[in-house]
């Protein structure tokens, strides 16, 4: 079983997670009627918050968005290009759009981070927990900055648990000899689907 993950694939997944996270930040900031500065800041926090926490826990320096300045440049350019459409976005956004963006970002961030934690030699359970924390932390920061109780804490539906199972699925697939790319995409897809199914069918945990 390979110990070092497919670095290029991890990078692609991480970029996808950043874009999805930034999008959910854009949408939520516009729902709060923030100006372009507020929108960019909320998008930045959402896109990079989870990965920053992961790098801190792994004692990894420089932070991933400092090491790869193209990530921050990409986010900034996308925000500027999207600025003319912010008013239209505000009228068409819905909670469903936020949930879908969150679910996709959760899946991508979680599997990318558990793979990096595993490559850094972390014990499997710790690697999974880092994947979970990375997946949810950006959204938590977004909601706090937007003066909302974080979605992960208020809707009562599985969120972190979806990431937990998906991260273990990724590790399980590697254990049985599945290739890295298949394990990564399957884990991300499983997390996304679990989160969307729990939201669609209103599955709740311990809340009345």
C-alpha cells in the first residue's frame, strides 16, 4: 500500500475545495448584504479556514495558502469578476444552494486533508479527525463572521459524521488495495452524498 498520496491529485482536489468554499462564502456574504470587501473577506475565511487549521495541527509551515499564493490570487480574481453579478446572486440564492456548496466542499476538503495527514505519518484516527475538522472549520468561521449560529451546530443533520465516515471509507479503500485516485474521489463523493441525503430527507441527530 502506498504511503505517499498522489500529490497532483490532492492539489486538484484542494483547488476545487477552495473554489467551492469561496462560493459558499460569496453567497452567504451577499445574503447579509455585505459590500465587496466583506464578500472577499468572508470568501477567504471560508476557503482557507479549514486548511489553515489543518496546517497548524500538522505544524506545517508555511501555511498552504502562503506557500501557494496562486490560490489567493485566484480567489481575488474570481471575486472581482463576480462582483457585477452580486446583486443578481442575492436574488437567486437559497438555503439549498448553500447546503450543496457546503456538502461538496466538505467532501473535497475532508479527503484532501486526511490524505495529507496520513502522508505526514499521523495515526489513522488522528488523520481522520483532521479531515473532519478541516472539512467543517471554514463553514463554521463563515457563519460566525456572518453572525449566524454555524450550520453544523444548528440544523441537527449529520455533517461532521458524514465526513468521519467518508474519511474512513477512503482509508478502507486504500487498505484493500484501491488506487489513490479512486479512493480520494470515492471518499469525497460519499461524504457529499451522505450530507445531501441527510438534508433532503431531514435526518436529524438527537434534536427534538
